[in-house]
């Protein structure tokens, strides 16, 4: 297995599960939100506030397409599926795992929507975002893992089981 890419909604656990999964496998870890911030010299929320959603998605796509690695767990932002170039590049890098979390669970996990750097259009709610993105996550995922009501460790174990069942595990 080359790389593992974790996709899903903000709050689904991509970054946290990604770090634990990387440690378990002895892989590297890349959070592409940090890549965006380093390339742009600004926090995600600042990019959204000052430049707007489309500029943010452009910056995200460019940052994701700059990633080249092997033996790495990659946690892109939840909006990575919104641009063909970004998700296409991620799919070329490795196995895409969707961490599926219900809208109700996400509402309980996310308490910093206005400062977290979530790619929302003006007036768009979390439910709107969920309904728009969920079909895209389903479309691009090689593997889907349900992460509702699980501890981080349980989610990592579920991802490992799914990778092994698919023949991607070590």
C-alpha cells in the first residue's frame, strides 16, 4: 500500500485518526490544511474571510496537487472532494478511505464552525454542506468506514480492518 487518504466532513476525525493510523503503520502523516496555511501564509479562516470560498478552494487544490509522498497517511480538508483536480490527485496517491459520520454526530462534535476554516458558502448550514458533500465522499471513496459513536481507537481499528479486507493492509 502506498498512501492512505482519509476523506470526510469536518469533525469526522480525519486529522486525529490519521495521526494514530500513521503511528500504527509506521507511516508519515500530512494534514493538507497545514500545507495550505504554509503556502498561503494565512490561517484557513483568514483565507475564507479575506479572499472568499472560490479562492480558498483554488488554494486548497493547488496545495493538494503539490503533495508527493509514499508511505503516508494524508488528511485533506473536507472540501478536497469539491475540486476534481484535488480529489483526482489524491486518488492517484493511494487508497481513499471515507470516514462517514452522521449529521447528528457532527453537530455534537463541531462547536467552532465560524473559526474552524470550513469551506461554507454564505448562508450555507452544516446540513446543507453535509447533503452536498456526502454523495461526493461516497463517489470517490475506495473504502467507507462508519465512525459514528466510536472512540478514535475503534475508528483506527475499523480502518485497518477495512484496508486488510481490501488487500491494502500490511
